[in-house]
C-alpha cells in the first residue's frame, strides 16, 4: 500500500469517526426529545417558560433532579435556551425557542416532528426480536413495536391528512373531487387506515362522504375509533378490523385509498386485488407511498436514508409477520408497485402530479379503455 493511499484511508477514517460521533449526538437528540414530548416538558415550557427545573417538575408531576439533567442536556444540545447560564443550577430559567416550539409542540403544523421521535423509539423497541428475525428469516408482528410506533405513525401523518388530503391532494384530481362533492353521497374505502386520520380528513373536507377504514391491527382500529369519536364523525367514518388481502372483503366504493401501507403488506397483490374489486363499478383507486428513487443507487435519493432505516428495523420485519410474504420493505420503487398493480388486475398505474417531499401518489386504473 503506498503512502498516498494510507493518507486517504486515514482521512476517510477520521471523517467516519466524526460522522459517527455526530450520529450519536443525533440519536441522543431523538431519544431525549421522546422523553420531553412524552413527559409533557415541551408543552409545559411552551405554556409557562422561561422556567426553572423545579417549576417544570411541578407542572409535569416529575422528579426535579431528572428534570434538571434533561434541561441542561437539551440546552447543550441546542434544543432549549437558558436565560441566565451563570445562575445556580436550580435557579436557572429555560425556554423553548419559538421555531422549536412549532416543531415540538404545535401538532397542527406541517413542521410538527415530535412524533418522529416516538416512531424511532417504537422502531427500536423490539430490537431483540429483530435480531432473532434476521437469523431465522421470520417476521416481527406490528404490535411488538407498541403504542410508540402506532401512535407516532398516526400523529406524524395526521396534519397532512387534515390539512392537505381533502383541500389540495384530492381536489387536484378533478373527476375524483367532483364525485366526492356530488350526490348520492360518495363512499370511500381507506385500506390500512392506521389511526384513522385520513378518513377523518376526507370526511371533514367532503361533508357528504361516508368512509370505511380497514386495518389489520386491532390496536390501530381502537385508536382510529377513538380519534373518529373525538372528531364527532362516528356517523360517517366507520373503522373495521379486516385484512385487506382477504378476498371476502366486499363493497362498492367510489374511491379506494391506501396511504403509506402497501409496502407493509405481506400480500400487497392480494390487497390490491381487493381494492380493485371494491372500486369495480366506476370507482377510483389511489395509493400513497414513499417517494424513493426509481432504482437503487449508492447515494440513494434524498429520502432513502430514512426509508431504508425504517425498512431495516421495522417495515421489512413487519411485512414478513403475516403469513407468506413477498418481502417488499419500505423502499417500494414505482416499478414494484406497477408490477403489483398489474398482477392484481389493474390496467395501468399513473403517477399523480402531487408535490410532496416524502410521498409519491399513484392512481391505479380500474377500467381499460
Ligand atoms: C405505516 S402504517 C400507515 C397507517 C395510515 N395509513 C397512515 O398513513 O398513518 C401501515 C398500516 O397498514 C396496516 N396494514 C398492514 N397490512 C395490512 C393488511 N393486510 N390489511 C389491512 N391493514 C394492513 C397496518 O396495521 C398499519 O396500520
């Protein structure tokens, strides 16, 4: 090995060391944000700040010494600001800067990211089962990822569904929009509905539509029913505990949707076949899934660093847990979905011109003409 190449190796090594140290700080950001979100620290700081560790502990029913450590850590991490750093530890006052408040507290903002920390905490929850699965080739059931993943996932997509689905995305498909506005009231089937926010968003934007949400996960069905009840929409949004790939799932719908769930399914072709049959009489089918690149490249596109992360820890193991699986993973490329849709009997798959950083929208053609 010559001198230049060993120099290059050392530089590469040093860059990698630096990167891993930064990644460790990033991991601590995520898990300490998880604590701050779950324990209500950010909400209390937003409502009462600047405050001391004792005041924050008293507002949140927590233990002062832990709270003080967390406040100091958050400040050093650049998430919180301290008003008077030279003051005695228990007298220092901390605050949440306005921009960070929107990201960590404002659940109606499209920039709200606190649930991402919850999802990451959920994704690592069954780490031992994931290790075992990598050796055995078996799957890890969705419930193993717990309330953290289920609720984090629902909260992460909630704002988009409430603020964009019925007011931007669906109105950009004129024939679907017209049908959802028209009489007789349109019927929508929402496959893999999770926490139910997509159905709630559609029902709020289109006051006549009736939505049936279907999900395989019992706890998600309970979560969705609670969210629907809180939104006062029980008359128009019904949630069912069903496997979308079950061929006995029947009905006639004007619109059939599947938001960020086809890649999670053990049998996506079976589910798409059901979706086709639900839309058979003049309905439309729309799928939203991750905006990954058209093909594998060493650099990946701008969202693949994250999508591969979910895939390795969560989506691929989950997609292998429910019976024989085609083993898709989060990185479901457009060609893969097109192939699944063709196998399910759809005539064609079109990519819709809906602009979103994380998601791509597909319309699956039911009628061939
Ligand atoms: C990533 S979550 C997305 C949930 C929701 N659509 C959203 O965007 O927040 C995937 C959901 O698909 C559901 N799912 C997976 N396979 C399914 C199947 N075969 N039938 C019905 N639901 C399924 C899971 O239980 C989970 O709730």
